[in-house]
C-alpha cells in the first residue's frame, strides 16, 4: 500500500460527504409553507407596516381555542424567537402575503428564529428557548 493511500481515502470520503450535503434540500425561507397534505399552514404573522415581523403563525385542525374565550375561530398558534407558543382565535387571514411553498417530509423551514420540521402528517416548530409545538394530526402538543 502506498503512503498516499490514506490521503486518497480521506479525500474520497470528504468528497462523498460534500456531495451528500450538496444534494440535501436547503432550509426554506419562504414567507409561508404548507405540508404536502395541506393539514398545516405556517408563515409570518401579519404586523404593522411600520414594524418588522416578530411572530410565526400556524394553523391546523386540532389546535384548541385559547382558555380565555375571545372572538374568532380557534385553530391558530403563534410563536416568536423566545417564549412559549400562544393559542389564538382569528377572524381574518393573518398571514403576511408572499411566497408560499409546499414542503415534503423531512424539509425544514426557518423564519424569525423559529424552525419548523415537516414530518409525514405533522409539523414540529420550536424557537430559541426550545419551546414549541407539534400540530397536523388533529391534535396539539406544546412544550
């Protein structure tokens, strides 16, 4: 075995690893996304034109109404870069207009310090405090 064989092996393994990373799907930065079954929609929450967006809004069947009543339809949850998710009632489209994509299983979406991972029927979203939720299968679980 030549003295160059280990170096060739290392370079070959490095190139194979780089090729695998290059073919991996990039993290989506679209304004809004839906999973393939359309059971979850998440995106930037509408905000005042004079301020920057600070919250991610998600909608799915099974998200309960907030405990303190209110006006509007249940089924919405918002989360920012820090803190716990907050259940909402909304009576109008509250997503920022912009690019919307359908994300397949295994894809990631990231905006405003919130990352969402698309599974088969569910989506898990979490923030910098490691608080978040799982939605999309008719149930809501926060952590």
